[in-house]
C-alpha cells in the first residue's frame, strides 16, 4: 500500500533577523484519505502585511482543495480562480496590495494525477521513478524587471504555471521559495539529493534536518527567508 507523507521547514533570513521583521514565508501540508498536498508562499518583501498574505495563501490553497472533494474534473482555471477568491476573503479587511504573496502547491485528489501549480517565483519540482526531474521555475534571466507575479485581485490563470505528473510515476515533490531556489546552481541535483536524503527519515526527523540545512545555508551573504516542503510516497505493508 502506498501512502503520501510530508515535511517542511521555514526560517527567517538574516536580513529580517537584523531588522526584527517576521518571517514572510509560510508553508502548509494536508492529508486526507482522498487527498494529500503541500503549499508554500513567499510574501513580497515590500508589502507591510506580506507575512499575513503568505499564511493566507497557504490557507486558501488548503480550503480550495478541500472544496474539490468528490469532483471528477478539476480545471486549472477553476483552481486558480478559487484560490484567488479565497485568499481575498481571508485577508479582509486588509488591502490586497499590502498582502501580496506568491503561491506554489502540489496535490493529489484521487484521479491518479499529481498537480503542481505556481504563481510567482520559487521552484516546484517532481522526482520521478526513473530518477528524472520535471519542474516549474521562474526564469529571471528573461525578465526585464524585478516584478514578481503574486496573488492580487487582477491575477488571472495566465499568470500561473502548471504541471501534471501521473501519481504512479512520481516519488516525491519539492516546493521552495526563492530564498532557496535562487541560490541553486544545480537544481535537479539539489532536488534529487534533498529528496533522497530526507524521504527515508521520519517526518519529524526530516523536518528537523531540513531546518538545520536552511539555518546553515552555505551561500555567502544570503539574506532572504527560506522555506522548503516535500511531499513523498512511502510504501507500507497492508494491515
């Protein structure tokens, strides 16, 4: 029998430690008989309530997936719109522009597919059974500005990126904010190595080890908050 488990960690970056600001990243996991998933979000640093916006983004995804229970068809357009609407309702009475946040998620819901969605920067990657990695990421080399797509009243389905992987072909999924992804020279190597080193541990041990990695990040002069979450498949004996 196959079960899906998860772990994650989030740490405040040195820049926010120095200024006394809270962690603007957030992450969440959800597990039901009919669904499993993870979500990470990075509040835009220039916004006064971005830390609340990132937590609201995680809650919006969890609520949206819960509302999909029993549906046989789920469209990307429907998912993105529902996440946006739930996020807008959660942040009331704050102004959306003051809570802007990215949103990355992955989930399974019983149709034998794993869906990954990404709004903004960061990385969403799936490690397949054959060792290959498929991913969504932001290519900042082609950007002419530092504007990051984020949840707002004006965001549309076109601002999202999507990826689907057959559930039985996937071993694990890694989501991380740009505080992690921007420092990776070998993205596929990091994803495979991180999954391989952590997915055989208990979720508690894996989370502790992941936090240690983020707190001792090797990139010189790194400053951003850092969040990583992993959804992985584990085979257990039938009872």
